[in-house]
C-alpha cells in the first residue's frame, strides 16, 4: 500500500481531498478529518492557506530560541510553539492580533504577584486626563478621588 | 477508572431541579492558561507533555475543589468512555482525540479542567441555568488558587499567553447554551445569528465548534479575548443573552397565539411519538425533546418535568445509550435502546394541555 497523503495543516493522514480551479490553475488541498471539520472544507480560507503554502516555501526568517518553532510552522499550524514565541514573533503577530482581536493590548486580570505595568500605566494616563477634566468642571470630589488613585498608581509603578 | 462513576452520579446538568432554566440551559466559563517555560501541547514532545500533565494534575488534585473528584487520562480510556465525556461537555472533542490529555473533574461535575488540550490548562465551569456572575466567580477563585501553585505564562502587554492568538489576553470564553425553538420555528434564527456575529459573538451547535444545532440548542459565546476586561466581556455577553431570551419569549407567545390548536398539536404529537416509538434516532429524539421542553416552559406540561427532558437530551446521545446498555450497539441497536429509555422515562408523563405562560 502506498503511504497516505499527509494533511496540509497538520501531520495526520489526509482523508478529505479538495480541488479548486481558479483561472485555469488547479489547487489541491489534502486535509485530515479534524482539520476539514474545523476549517470547514468549503471555507475559501483553506484554499488561500494552501495557496500561501504552495507559493512560498522559503527558509524561516524567525526561530524561537526557546522551542525552535519558526514563522513557517506558525503559518502551517496557526498556533504558537511556546509562551516565549509571543516574544519572538511579537511584532510579526501584531497585525494578525488586530485583525482577530481588534485590540493590541491586554486589559484584565493578572496572576497574583504580577504587576501589570502597561495596564497600570494606561490607567495612570487616563486618570490624569480625568482629573484635569474634573478640576475644569469644578467636580472637586471626583478630582480628590482621582488624585488618590493617581498617587496609588504611581506608588505601584515605582515598586 | 471513573467514567462509570461519572455516569452514575447526580450531576449539575442532569439532576438539578427547579431554577430558572427556561431558554438558558446552562452557563459556561472557560479560561485558557499555560505554564511558563514549557512548549504548548501541540508543539511539545511526549516527555514534555507528560511533564505538563504531571505538574498540572498534581496541582489540581491538591485543590479543595477537586476533593473526591475524578481524574481521567485519555490514554487509559476506550472510545466509548471518551465519547461519553464529550457528550457531557466535560472534555472537548480535541482532547478526546489525543492520547496525552487528561481532565480533572469536580465531584458535582460543575468544574472540569482539561490538561494538554490546545493549551496546558483549560479551566471550565458550568452551571445549569443562567448564572453568569456565579459561574465566573467559581472560575476566578479556581484561577487564583491554581495561580498560587503554578507559574502561569503571562505578558504585561498581552496578558495570559495562549497557543492560539484567538485566546490571548484574558483567555476567557464565556457562553450560554440556549434553547431557541420559538425563534427557529418562526424562521428568525438566521437574523439573530447575523446580529450576534456582527457584534462579536459566536453562535455554535450543541457540542461546540463545528457541530450542528440539534434540538434547537445553540451555544452563544464571546470571541474577543484581548483588550477587554473580564467584566466587560461578561457584561457584553450578558446584555445580548438577556435580549435573545426576550426575543425567544416573544416568538413563542406569538406562535402560541397565532397557531392556537396547531401549536399544542405539534407538541402533543412529539410526546406521542416519543412515548410510542420503537426506533428513535438521536436527531429525531433531540428535536422532539425540544418540543417537550418548550411545552414545559409554556405551561403545556408541568414545569417540574423539564429537568427530566434535559436529562434525556444528554442521556439520549449515542455514547450514553451504549454506556447504559453496557455494550457496543450498531445504529439500529442504539435507536431501539434509545426509544426504550425514552418510553420508560415518559410513561407517566401527563398529556399536553393548552399554554398558560
């Protein structure tokens, strides 16, 4: 028996075979059951991805020093290799993040003990603006509350 | 092995009585978390996955929440047992498909933490009915407790780091499982789905991603996880669910009013079929049970019978039917067995009356 064809997206054996003809050019995509279901076998994105895979197989330009994962691996899997990859591919991922998440930075919980510096800084900037507005509007109660918050934030950031 | 124990136990989703469970079947919170310094499961080598599994399972077993709970390792389970866990929403299809995944499940089955799924840890909390804040509160406490014993991968700018960019930030997916027969019968479901999609919410079928909406049951969840606080995500979902529930009730009342006897007839016929059928496919059962659930909500059947309908929806799924039978069954065998279970459960059900709600 011949060796089974590998899925274009992972390493499982492909069981779903798709062909698409665009401008007289035939593109073939082989998918395993799971990837076919996940991507929706009729999803044009699957073909775009296949085009991208077929068009360019250059050498990787970025490799994670921690786990050896490359930008090409990411293109193939759509998942990263390890937490440190976020550092390695940081800038390269920013565009994608904006597309899928619409926001560039985290706002929310942090593990106990972690000081979320960027978040505190953003809040500090906002609080300063709010205080200026409160003073201008003669809302001194709010201004006093914001002054205390700013002091606390500055203390947290200094530590 | 404890899948049998899991099946035998009274659980949140199969045995909870009363409560406000019309329309919203259950509320679910999922948090994606990863350990610092270890590759994500999809890229990790077997020894690394084993290390992840050992560290996570040990940490989880030590938490009070999982006292007298269950630890299930996918590599040690047969196909049917894994399918039972998927049907009960305790593990995902993806986890069940691999060999190195595990899940730690609380005794009452409200909390299950998947280990080595797409991320090292997937914390899941589920409550019957609509309890967004309460469900979140449990997940938050568990996250704090786990964060106390395991060092989580966290970036100041990007928040909790995950394998997939669609989960980074809060790692939070909040969802409601909703039963929308009114909107489906009235033909409004496409419109509702489009509106939800446009405002950043996903609508999926009964078993999550890529599954069909059997029995008019849908899962509605947030998509964005970055740049919104947990609180903002919950508020956004909560506002929409409230709206969908209102729309569903409007559609139901309108249908009942406009169709009159035809509305009651449809529900009564479903009870008739469920009570007499000798062969019942899974999707037929789901669709007819959906009618019974609607009848309970509308006062056509006593409301206290609704939990039995919910239980049959879960226990009528293929792996559950086989597990109860204690043997592998072919498709006809399953349909026969399912029909018998449903007939037995509904034998002293009262007749369907006119709506009172």
